[in-house]
């Protein structure tokens, strides 16, 4: 290469300088390819042997080695694989049924009776076994007790029907509620009385 440069009319010192500059440039390019290959493989694999092997491939074969490495390297980096797995987990969590309050849309637990954010009633307890029931259910699936709503909206147990195989017992007397007389004297408050 030095003879070619001197043939163009350059002095031998300038030709030598350009030749050394070209050799240093090619050596730097060769070293840069090796370092880039090693770092790229390190970002794509945890295998130390693969890191060293790919760097040696490029060091020995130069440009053809780099082309071979680009053809056989893993498609995604470790960070891309990690991000993809996080996205898949997020999608799976969104697919799973998450109970939300119909009033405010906040997340609620499956066994809550009311929403703590907006106080919307979510479920009702069975009056017999106290398991949580959907508001629209008329029969408890746990103890098969029928439930019905009264005119005031409160839930009461339906009358129990005795199976034929169970002997009849004496019925319990009905509970009677005392009612205050309508003509009772009203309460008077006197100044100075503190509660």
C-alpha cells in the first residue's frame, strides 16, 4: 500500500503515516466489532460460553463472522423477553374475573356485604347459615333455605317444611311483640336534666 501511495506522488513519510493510520483504523473496527458482538450477545443470553463463542467467531472471521452472528443470534433481548412476560401477566390478570362495585367501579372482595367506598349493598347473608348470597338469589345454595322479600324489603325465612321421614315435634309457640299503648303519656323533659 505504501508503494501505491508513493506512486501517486506522495512522499514515503506521508505514505507510511497513511498506511499506519489505515491499519489502526482497521484494528479499531475489528476490536469494535468484537466488543459490540460480545455486548449484544450478553444482552440476549445469560450463557457465558455463548458470549465468548460469538466474540471469537467475529474475531476469527471478521465481517463474515459478524454476518453469521447476526443470522443466528436470539431474536429478542433479555429485557424485551422480561417486558413481554410482564405484559402477558398483566393480560392474564385482566382476563381473570375481578369483582367490582356496580355503584362506583372500585375493586371489592368476593365476600364483602357492602362497598366500603360508596356503601352500595353487594351481597346479603343467608338468615339460616349466614353465608353470603347474591342479592337476586331466592334460595341459599349452601343450606337450601328459601328466602323471600317482604313488602318492607327485609328478608325473611320461608316456612320450613318437614320431610316425611322426620317425626313431628310440638310446634314452638309464636313470639308475640308487646306494643306500646297509643294513649300513653308523652315524655317530658325538664330543664337541668342531663343525659
